[in-house]
């Protein structure tokens, strides 16, 4: 166990699986105290049981980030169980892909309520405490969809573009309060979301092969590789990094043409 996150009391959303769970595991290894929330209470309890076996300090609560009142309650509970929060990882998100003119109001609202409004609910709930303590860190898990567009993924990129805009705006608003607000932009990551995306094609294996072919290294990221970057950005190792975004896509985003 390391000590890169010693003294950090961190709220992590969407923590029951995938990138969120990998971040929780990495944070515990670096001696952070963590509080996990996820709307899937069954998966969350299973994840917490797994993490508790490592001996780390953690708490958890099933919660829907789109409900501001529930998030306020979760933040208060977290502060009691693991100590006053001084960091937040907004990881929860959902893929909503549709043809623009066929996008329903329900799809639109689901996309923005979870990917943007939910993240703002969490920021709004923790910011007063961070200001009162004299500083803290917020890390929003965005996506390469935040600055590029993959056809046929509307309206997901719109929400991620907005999340990146919120990151920059809050970073500037609260810099004088010693609060850093940054984003991570993963590309393709080997999570269930990506598997579901491949499975949406008539030939999932061909879709997977095409994804791998796009990448200079011939593979996509693991959740653990995203978590390693999150450790760095939450830690005190980058004290002057603020209102910016770190891209983790294996070089895919700088290709002019596929390899």
C-alpha cells in the first residue's frame, strides 16, 4: 500500500463497476478513505464487500446522482463515516446513442440528467465543504467524446462537451479558494459499456476487431490504467493543474487516418 492519497477523503460516483470500481481500488491502495455511491444497490454492496476485504476505510450508499436531495444526504453521510470530504470523482455516466431526429425526449433527458446534471449535483453538494476547508479537488470523468465526435452517438457527445465546459468554468470560479477542478477523458476502455456497444452491431466480434484496429497500439485501455491517472490527478502531485483535461486514449485522438 502506498501513501499518495494519505489524508484524502473522497466521494466516488458510479463506483459499483468498471472505471469507478477500478478507481476505488486504486485509491484504497494509496491510503485514501473513500465513500462510494451508485444507483445499483446490489452491485454496490458486492463491490463494497470486495473492497472491504482489502482493509481500507470506506463507506457506501445507493444513490441516484440525478436526485439533488439524495446526493446532499450522501455527502453528509460520507462526512460522518469517513471524515469531511476533500475530494470528489464524478465518474457516473451513461451512453445514450441515437439518430438526432429520432432522439426521444426521454433519451435526451436521460443523457443530460445523468452525464451533466448529476455531475453538477455532486459538485454543488461538495463545494461548500471544500471552500470551508480551504481547498480540495474535483475530478470529472469526461470522455474523448468531450472534444471529438463519433458519428451515430448523438446526443452523448453534447453532454460530454458540456461536462468539459463545466470543468473549466468551475476550475476558474474556485481557483482562488484553492480548489482544483479537472477532467479525465478516456477513449475506449474495456468495460461493460464498450462490450454493450460492440454487441449493438450485427457482428460484435467484427466491431471489436475494428475498434482495436483503430488504435496505434492495437488495444484499448483497461479500467486500471484510467484509475492510475485518477490517482495522479486527485493527489497533491499536480498542484498547479486546474481547469484542464487529461486525455487517455492510446494516441487515437491524434490520428489523421486510422492505422
